[in-house]
């Protein structure tokens, strides 16, 4: 077999050609990134914070001040409505200051806590509030839903720090499952 044919050491498909192609690809990507940065694109680092000296990416989340905003659930092929408070937490903020006969609960978590695909009054945070109120009629119970679609526990802790939400809560319900498991992979 000749050295210059296909598959040979000097052919077009050899390791040297693959390395040259890879170098061209990497160089092109570097030029693209440089152009985007010069053009002002900040990418997913636009909403990075710090918690305990570690960077926290908060590139998404529920917008504050939504009032029965329709959102589309692709898998269910229907919409559901979302309302948020001034921090982007689903539902209402605490209605009044905590008193001696009150219980304030903060539910932090991912899309399961947020209630992706269900109405505001169908989330587990809303069901928890209704159940506790039913069992303890004299207790002023309010549950805030701090669930954010796609968040991990690290992002949730940062959100909690930034909003000061835990300082106004008596109980914290921390519900992160699938997104934290993905981070470990």
C-alpha cells in the first residue's frame, strides 16, 4: 500500500490533518468569543453572584411582579398561570408581620417546589398552607413558595441570602432533587 493514499501516514485523513482541523476550529471559536465580548455580549455570567466565596449562576428565574401570567407547559400541551411577589417567589409575600400566633414557612426548591405546570393554588406550598390552616384554625400560617425552575440547592441558598427570606421564616422546607443530582454527574 502506498504511503500517499487514503488512510496512509501522509494522507488527507491522518493525525496531522486532524490536529490542523481542530486548531482551526478552536481558533475560530476563540475569534467568535472575542467578537461577542467586544460587542458587549456578557453571556450566562451576566447574573453571577457569590456565596461563601463560590460563584453562583442565576441566569434564569421567575420574574418579580407577575400577575396570573400564562406559561406554556410543552409536555402537557397547555398553559398554567403564575403570580410572583417582589422577589420572584410564587404567590403572595407574607401578608403581615409575624405575631405570637403565626407561623411563617419558606419553601425553597426547583420546578417541583415552584409547581411547574399547575396553577398558583395547586402548588405543594399552597397545599401545605391550606393543610396547616385546616389542622390549626387559630394559627396564622403563611407559606412562601421560593421554588425556581432549574435551580440547584446552591442557587437556592444564594437566592435566600439575597432576598433575606429566611430571616422572616420560622420553618424552611428545602426541596432540591433532580437538578442537584445532575450537578454531581
